[in-house]
C-alpha cells in the first residue's frame, strides 16, 4: 500500500512502499533545512540530489512572528497573536488560489495545516494522555516534503512543536511510526545500537482496492467508484467484527486513505505492545485469499467452518447478491464464466451449465449463479455430491467478497502509515476517519477536498462576519464540511483517554493473546 514503510522497500513514490532510512540520514537530528545541504531528493538509484527547500508558501517565515505564548494552549492556535483572544478564529484575507492550483501547492497546504489540521487531537490520540509523555515524545514522524525529499526519525515533545515544524517544512504529507526506546533524533548518539529499538505502535491494517482488480469489473488501478467501494465496506465490516469479537479490541478507528482504500488503527494498549510475532499471527488469522490473478482456487478452508468464517459469510451474503452478482456481474462474459466453472466440483454439472450458457450469450451473473442450483436439482449429474457443491459455493462467495489485506503492513512494528487528516496529493481529499457503525453511508467521492475546505472558510467568514458572537469561539474546522469528521475523531480520542491506559479491562487469563 502506498502509505507504509518497510526496510526492503524502494524509494518514496505515490502508490508504492516508502523506503527505510538510508545508511546516512538526509538530516542529522539538529540540522536545519535552511543550511543549503539538507533538502535531498532520493533518485531511483537511491542517491540523493540536493536542491533547495523553501518553507511554508515559498516565503521566509519567522516562527516568532507566527506564534505567541498565548495561543500555544488553544485547540487550534491562530496565526495572529494580536487576534488570539477573539471569540472565533481571526478574520483573514481570503486565500486567492490560481484556477489551476494543485492540491499540494505550498500555499494550499500551508493554509490547511495552519487553519484546519487537528494537531491537538492527534497529539492526545498518540500520547494517550493530555500531559506530554514518551508515547508522543519518542514517536517517529516522517515527512514527505514538497520537493519529494523524505525525512525520517523526526520527533517532537509537544503538539505545538509538531505544528510549528510542519508549518515550517510544509510537507505534502507525513507518516506515523512506532514509539522507540529513545528519542528518534538521538539514535546516532547512542553508544549501543541495540539501545534504539521500536517499543510500541498501534496494530494497523491496510485495504487497497488495487488488490481487487482481478474481480472488480467497474474500475482498475487507482480509479474507484461507488460500486467497487463496496469491497472496502465489506472488508471493514468483516475485519472490525473479528477484531472486536475474537480478540476483544475496543479502540479501533478506520481512516480513509484519500483515494482507493482504508486503514485500521487498533489503539488498545494490548495491541500497541504486541511484538512482531503476535502481529503476524493476527494478520495470518485474518488472511484467507491466497494466490495471484493467474492462480487457481484461492480459498481452501477446512470444515466445519471456523466461527470467524461462519460469521463472515453471514455478513457477506447480502453483499454477494447485490454488490457482486448485480453490480460487478463478474461472469457475464463467456471466458469469465469459465472461471466460475473451474471452482465447481462436478464435471457433469459443469458441462450442463456450459451448454446452457452458450445457448444464451450475455446471461447475467445472477442468473448463472441461480442456474447452478436449478440444474443440480434436475439431476443433471448422477455423481453430484450436494455437500461438496454447497462448500464450493461458500468458497466462491468468500473469494469474491472476503477482505484482501496487505498483511505485510500489519506484521512489523517498524512500518509507518500515513497520518489521519493529511491530504492525498493525487485527489486532494482529506484522509478522514470512517465510523464503522455507519460504514454503509460513507461516500469516498463525497469526502471534502482541501481547496473546497479553504473556500468554505472564506464563505462562512463572509456570510457571518457581522453575526459573530464574541463569547462563543468558532474554530475554522467548524465552518467547513470537515467538522463531522473532526468531531468523530475527537470523540474517539476522548474514549481512549477515558480508559487511561487505552484498554478498559485486562482479561483474567493474562493478556488473552495466545495463539
């Protein structure tokens, strides 16, 4: 998935896995990007190319002019110290964007980080407390800059310092990594390399629609529509149920990737403290589809069905009828119908089905699926095993509906994953959280774009300038369609903080994570 990091990966690029740190870091722990040698762009061969990095909106910005001591405790501090005591976000000149402005133009991204990004809630989420701790201070952040330089092992003791650095660097996006045993910036100064190791991180899962290209008929590659988004909806339902019912996790938040997928962050303390072996075990528990596009049978499971698979079939059966047979219509074409026949267990039945379908070209997938039982009941095959046919049909339902996870993202502590609320550079859409209880109503094509949000702020300010109540503070995000997503994230974080350690109870039989 494009927003994860593994040591074996290739150089950073959209829709590919980002690399681990090079032998020598692009920046030392204390280097400044303005020194003329720290804006390295990694080429395909892994060698750095040095250019120039401009902070913020291509202008020199002095942090002391942007921030005052007064606004450091505000939820979303304004950029104007003189207006910090205003009841609402201070009036600013409307952002004048060129008609062809890209979503990642420096001016656009700077305004987004300055006025809309929920730094305080992000801090509380990762810190598990309102008081700064090593859970945040030793957490790795990685920035992708406007010139594609990639900076790893960045760390910040407070939300305010993270915000100031992001406003200074103005990255196109950033990823979140693990909490380390020491400050990531100090890793080169430690006497023993073993003293610097990953300590904890949320368990994460990655769903990417490109993994469904062999079975979705409406779109492919980076393209999506409402029809194929249902694959993500199905996956969220199945994985979320398994994590809650089978493993007892409670603090799970799903986040839209900004284009064609979703990420799950499991934030319970037990999940954060798992080692790689246990992460791999959970990923393996949820993995079912095996083999590539050219392989044969992709689902091979024992009977009786495991309770997780029985529950999954119950969740997915309606989706199979509506989203697969009707909307995707995967077997309408003759050569694709052959794939269906390959998955059925009886040759005589297959021959009868093939004859029927050849006589009715263009027969829908729903009709062909119904034909299987209809011909079986007529005695088309004297050797037909009814139980084997039922099991084969269950396997087919699972092959076309069960989650296809990028399990490598889940297996290791060191993987980095794109932060919630960053902007996808290709679509301009914000990576907003998804309420799993309302996942059927989530519309990926309706998620606001960054330029739309900035326009909504200006429209609200123009319409309400004379009606503002100085006693009531109005945050900029509250003026936009981002509001419900921020408030949902805020409520999720509040639940995490309420539990204190990030988990409501420990099981009587240890940590309950034996495999």
